C-alpha cells in the first residue's frame, strides 16, 4: 500500500514538474536530439561508423573546454565547426590513409579528451578553478545542462534538428543506396563522396547537440542503442528506421522524466533506459525467431 | 558502332599499372567473358568500366545509344550486406537510383520497373522477405533484379556464381543466358569458371601477362587459353 501511495505521489509530482518551463524545454530538446541521432544512427551502425560518433564526442568535449576558457558567450559557436571539421577528416581517412580508420579515431578522440582536461586544469579561469571536477563531470556526463537550457539553446536545437530531419527525409533513398552498396550507388552516378560528407557533417551536428543532453561520454548510446534494438526485431530498412526513431524518443522522454522525478543524472538515466529497451528488444527478437 | 569501345587502356592503382595496352570492343547483344588469374586486374578493369576509378591512360567510350550510367552492375558481395536489414523490394528499388535524377523519391514508373525486374528474376514472392535471410542464389537473383532496374542494355557481372553450389550455379548461368538471348542484354562477365563461362560467351577477353581478345573459337585455338586452362585444371 505504501508503494502504491508512493508511486501515485510520484505521478502527482511529475504532473507538477511537467508544468515547468525547464522540464518542457528539456523534453522538447531531448526528444528532437533523440530523433535525429536515431535516424542517422542506423546509417552509422550499418556503415561500421558507429565508433566515429564516440571519437567525435571527445573532440566536441575538447572544443568545449577551449570555448569555456576563451569565455565565448555560446560554446556551440566553436564546438560545432571544430567537430564538423574533425568528422570530415575522419570519414576521409576512413577509406584510404596511412593510419587506418579505427586507429586514427582512437588517436583523435583520446587526444581531444586529454587536451581538453589539461586546458581546463591549467587555464586561469576563475569559475572552473573552484569547481573543476563538477565542470568536467557535467561536460562528460551532461549532468544537469539539459535542465538549465536557455530559450536560445532551445531554438538553436529545434532549428538544427529540423534541418537534420528534413535532410534525412529528402536523401532517404540515396542514403539507403550509399549505405547498402556504395560501389553500386557510385556506378549509378551517385556522388557517394558527397553523401559521406553530408553524413559526416550531420553526425557532427547531432553530437554537438547531444552533448547538452547526455554529455560527451554517453553520446554513442543515443546513436547505437536505438539502431541495434530496432535491428533485433525488424527486417526492412524502413521499419528499422521508424522503430529506432520511436525507440529513441520513448527512451529519452522516459529517461528525462525519471531523472526529473528522482533527481538522477539525466544522461546516465537515459542510457539506463536504453539498455533496458535493448534487452527487451533482444528478447522480442529471439521470441519472434522461435515462432 | 560498338556499345563499348576500349582503346589503349592502362589501368591500376596509384599510378602502378596492372594492365596496359588493352583494346577491345563490345557490340549490342554480345556475351563477353573476362578471364584471367587472381590479381590479373579483372576486377580493376570492371571498376574502371563502371567509373569507380579512373584509368591511368586510354579511353573508354560508349556508343550505340548506351549512356555510361546505363550499365547495370552485379558486384561481388561485400561484408556490409550480410547483416543489412533490408527487404528484397527495397534492394531492387535502389537499382532505379539513376532514373530519378534530382527527385528525392521513386515514382510510379520506377516502382513498375522494380516489379517487372522481380518478375523476370522470379523473386516476386520474396519481395517482403529480408535480404540477409535469403540463400546465396536468391541473393544473387535480387542483386541481378536490382541491376536490371538500372539498365536494359548492358550488365556487368563480377563473379556471379562465386560461393554458389553447382545446381544454383547452373540456374544462374541459364538465367544470365536468357537475359542475353531473349532480352538482348549485353553481358560482360568476370569469371573464374572458365569452362562454364565459355559455354555461353561469344567473346573472350583474357587479362594477365598475355592479353587476348577475340571470339570464343579464336580463344580456344590460341596458346593463351591452353596455358590458362591447364593451370586452372591443376588447381581443381
């Protein structure tokens, strides 16, 4: 009985929270980022590029520390271009380079992480001096930044997400072709290099957006979990895309609400929900195969 | 005029020539087999014909109403495809990519072509199945249907029977032969399987240390073929 009373009290609390601006902002931005990352996550996973998401998120972390030290009014102004450039370079080298793709990603990602932390430590910045661990922790795990969004951040996220989603819909068939069989797509006259470039840029944008939500260490979860979960159950490209979008949005929204209610860190809560979802889909896939 | 004319072609990677001084031409309705040892540059030649890489020197010209993007392509299967979630219909439809120009979506015309190609390959009943769950022979039919969406004029086939069992191999060859004889589609096929390949072809291109291009009869009478068949026979 106490349990039930507790839960109903929790729901009342949730209803109350959902009236507040900061919760609504977090939900709007969270859902949009979840949607974008899941759409392109499928392509990344299938192209064997999922690790690039991880590498780029560390680059974004490094860029963000520099932006903080330079005291830019909006971190994204530096983080976004730097991450985009790295994305382009990484996807370029992925095909033919002296240093192989996975090694160069590991190098850049670890390098950015190290330099970022170093800069945070040695920079004579008054605010981050006092709470260095807290700052690093919040950039890496996005502890509360999603709950402290300003209207400008929300509009920027909404705008960028809208662009990403429209591009995805317009290029859907070409993305499928270039992901399924790049050689055939190129033989059909498709500029595969251009589409790989577009993918790289969009992924960079998504990662910079997602830093607000789950922090730079956990971004890969947003990219990988929805795609892999959907692929456990569904067999066609379109159904996998739709399912992973729904999965991602549902898990993220649930994660944000749980974290608001119980005061858990947003990013890790979302990832935890993703893991539970993945387990459920894996089970569903196994059952479906048996039947 | 020939559909495809290759003049004094030198090809390879990073300026290193694998094949040089290659001349041959393909007429409408031809069935050309490209044979040669591993590493002799067969696949490089195919990639060059498809504009996936540029030749070091020489020219490739299309004529007789054939555009460069009207060449259908059956690639060797890559690792990516093996666990790719895609329905047969989606894969076949992606062959229409060169037909939609700047439009984002496939229209009625493209969908009709996809349906027709699937009927031709006898895979209509598989349309909703997942590509990765099909057998090797069925997968090849799907990819062939995709290639047919891209062209009704010329098909380039890269080792179309690699990894298939003998019965399915025979089926595949007769399918390709039918496309050539009944639909008048020009076939260019790379193959290791010299004997079976030679059964259907009317022209042979042998690449390697020695180049040969001519009709099947000329090839069988030439010293190039004897040396090659002997070594191939030794391996088997």
